[in-house]
C-alpha cells in the first residue's frame, strides 16, 4: 500500500528544504553533489564499497511513482544518500562536510512535520556502516564529475541537554584594535566556491581571504541594552505573535525562521556551540528556562542573527527574518503596537518611506510621497549623547548600521550615525534616537543601462533621518574607495562576517546624477574628520579592486525598484542644491555639474562580471549614446564662466585593446572569439598600473632609435604627485581664501557714505 497523500506532501516539503540549502558564504546549492549516482563504468569501485547506492533524484522519482510503502522507507533512502557519501569520502573533505550538513537539515526538517513518524537515528541496515568494509582504501575524491569547492562548514556539535547560551562579560568601550600578525602569505587557503560568473583573478581572492582569515573575530553582544524583568507568560505571548504573524497575502514569515537548521553554527561569532531554533526557545519558555528577560532577549537576537547569516541578503526569506526582528523589537519596546493581529503598512518600521521613495520634509508634495528626511542634522528638542546601547549593540558617532526599511525589509537601509540623542519633545520625552545619513543601493538609483557597479557598492546622499533604536538591525561596515582597495577595517568598526559595503560616489536623487567623491572627509561627521583612529585598516599585500557588475535592472536579474533605468532629468527651477550633505548646514554657491564630475559609467577598476565579449561591444555601442546624453544634459545646465584649468597632463583615451588592433568588431564579423587569459598565465606578465590589465603589443619593437619626446622636470612631477596625493587623502575642506584689501574706489565710496550719512 502506497503512503498517504498527507505523508507524501510533507516528505516533498522536506526534500525541498534539502534542495534549497546553500553554503553560508558563497551560497551555492549543496545538494548538487548528491542529485545523481556516479557513472558505474568510471567509478566501479564505488559500487563495490557501497552496498546500497542512493541519490536524491532517484528518491524523488520513486516517491512520485508511489513505490514506497511507508514514510520511514523514504527517510532511510534520503539518509542513505548522505551516509554513503560520508563513508566513501575521507572525513573532513568538502563532500563529507556537505553530506554531514544535509544530514542535519534532513533530521531537522523531518522533525518539524509532526505528521511524519519518528525515525530511528541509527544507521539503517543497508547503510555501509553495517556492511563489512572492503579492503580497498576509500578514496578522497568524489565519485561524481568535479564541482566547485565550497567553504568548509564546521561540524555541528550535538547536544541533548540543550543548555542556555552563556552570557558573555561586558566588552570594554571602543578598545584600540590589536596589531595582530596577519597571515598574508603561505599556508593553504580555505576552499572557496568559484562560480562561473566570478571574474576577479584568483590571486586577489586569495589575498582577501588570507587577510580576513587572520583578523580578530567579533566577541559577541555586549551586556547592555537588554530587556529587564518580565513575566514568563509574556515570553510565550511574544513567540506566539511572531509564529502566527501573516502578511497581507496570508504568508507566514515565521516559516523561514523555522526552516533554519537547529545545529547550524553561526560562523565568525562566539555562538557556534549550542543548538538554537524558535522551537527550542519556545520549549525553554514553557519549562521556565529563562530566569530573566535579558536571557530570553539575548537568545532571540542570536536567532535573528542566525537567520541573517543563513539567507542571502535581498532574498524574500532574508526579508522575512528582518520583518520578524522588527516586529519583535516593536513588541519589546516601551510603546508596543496594538494587537493581535499586528498590522503595519510600513513593515513595522518607524518611518513612512525609505530610500528611493522618501522625500524631504517641507518639500512640495504633489504625488502623495511622504516627507521624512532633512538636509542637515536637527538640533531642536534633543540632548546629544556620546553613545547609546540597544540589544547588545554599542552605537557611537560615525558607526554604520543596517536599519529597517519600510518599503522592502529584504534591503535594509544603509546609514551612518551623525548624532546620538535623547528626545526632549513632550510626546517622546526621554526616548533615545539616532540621526542617520542614508546611503542608497544601486537598485534605489536611476542610472543608464550601461553603468557598472562595484560589488557591495552604495552611494552617499544628502538625506538625514531620525530613527528610534527599534529600527536598528545590526552594525555593518562601509569603506570609501581609497581604503577599501587597500585593506579591511579594524575592530570595533568591522569584523569578519559583518556586511561590508564600498562607497565611491555621491548620488543626487533629484537630479539623478552620480558625482565621484574626491574629499572623503566631507562625507563623515565633523567630529571624526581629523581623528586618526577612525576606521583604520589591516592592509592587503597590494591593492585589490572589487568586482564590477552590470545594472541590477538588466534583463534576467528580476530586481525591482524604487530606482530604474534612465538618464539625468531637468533640474527643478529654484531648487537648492544640497548635494554636499555634510550635515553642518553650511551654504555653498550652486555650481553646474559638468561632464568631468558626472559619473555616467561607474567604476573602471576591477574586472567586469558578465558574458565574455559583451563588455567591449557595449562600450563601443554606447559611445555615441553617451555623447548625445552628455550633450542633452549639458544643455540643461545654467551658464557659468569657464575657469582656467591647470596644465595637468591628461592620460590619452586611446583604445589599445586587441579588438581595435584587429580592425574592430565590424571587420572581425562573427568569427572572432575573445577569451580571458587564465590567472596562472597572466601573473607572469607585466600589468598596466592603472587598469591592472596585461600589457601587450601588436608587433615586435622596431630596430631604430626613437627621438625622445620632451619630458617634464622632476620638480614639476613632484608638484603633480603632491597635488594628486592631496586630492586622494582624507583632508578637511580648505579654508576660504583671504579677503582681498579694499581698492581706492571702494575706500572713497565708503568715506562718502559715512560723510553724507552723518550730514
């Protein structure tokens, strides 16, 4: 008799969880290695060692054909898939670790369906552990075609007593980062997942990986900012609200939280030993396992941290985790929302709109867009403080944060703290808050379709917003380009495992233009501009540029706004330009954004990720389009008097690519194939110091003497180097020029005014 429809549906859900499990760092599907059986001719030894081979595809097919008579038979076949792989491959290998991870996922997902029978946790009779082991030594290679390697997952540690996570002692406030010996050479790097679309050379990946491998790790949440005393039944009420919450279309976000493996350790954190899940927390609440509200609060925040690390940022399930975290922080605040049911049009965020949708306060609102931001730091009805504590996070001036996004929880707001304050308003007396400067993501901007973005790139804006502490998701890191390509931030500004972004340009959302940042200090709070301890770095061996990606709105990526594909728009008549966004309220004369400052195409350093050969073609086809776009843009700019330019030598824009040397794409036709030099080959040749591309020449050097060209003097070159270095350094704005003395005409005019005024 075949298994019932209810059992079959539950088992299919278990298999789906196994299929969607991904590695924590590179997010590759782990199940790929276990889908099909190895070829019997190529791997005949495998079938001699393994008495009952099983694979995921075969189990799925038998389930669809109703060949199983009980649910436990399906469980035994699924578990055999991973037991076989662990037996045949050497312990500690990547295949063994993947099989061990999926075995834990299987057990966890099976237990979550109460309708399924309780399985036995000893190896089935047909498992290879029960069979006499063959005399042949098990091989260390996998019996399947070679697949990309993945980062190693630490083996989960089983625990039957389910102890509480110990509370860590308080960390000292903002300690100086230790000067550790960074492992930048030698040794074997950790296995990495090299997908087909990764274009950065392997040597750069090794440099980054080896540096981060030796950096100090995050010590965990601090002892401050947690719940006080609370009733135990109140904990169960909060858990019930989180588990039963549904969105507007009836989906239950808590399903994403429940699907996280219970014993999966959160890497790069101290929370790697004890298993943790929503079900475990609920069980401890029912058995009075939390003596204080602080203990309950800490485990809930650790669970949300686990969810943020498990899912891809930007995915729906990642958004579910952040939505539930914001709901939890609202329920545990001093003014919780009314309910149940708990309904919010802003995903429980405090602001009415987020980046790309919000408009400044007091702006002319003709389209119903809410105004929530300002162009400067407000000082009204508030008392500024040095730091605030919330849910184990200590937040100070200039720290970067993830904040709850009212429009899309899966894309939290990236912001930098400009002020910490205690509100003096009568309605919010004594409440803590943060004044934050927003950074936009690429999908929150309007840009041309050919613009390129760095991996993890964000853009400084002039939008400032006041957020309550309940909006805080976590601390992150944002580096400006000059430091991002040279190293990684030191603690406590950033730790391995924290989200890290790079900023290269400002974005003006009213004019829809990008302007490269030359004076980095104009983007940070004034209090830290001359502070040498602000975000120091552990340096790389050499500069490493991030990968470049195309627009997130290109076909096939499936990314939605609030941004889009478009060109720059006309300026609004009489609109003030606050693009500097320093937060100091300083007025500057409005200047036209010229073609030299507008960043139309994005970064040109680093390797582009995309289809081979399309980059050159896109650059060729877009030249005329950009000339037209820049001409149209320039026609909308106010007339200004040209300034005299210094005689700085400009690098020639001559295209020396192999395609141009061969006559261009038109002459090559469809017979040309462009391939990239492998990293192991390219490392033996000299590279262009600016583009990092291999230097090549279309022909051998001619046997003749060349007339030397005029060259600049050493004194002039030294002057240019100092000028270039000063523009790249993080220096404060230069003081205004000294006021010129009055002319004779002005002096006489003032005397006449005084004499006539006295008369």
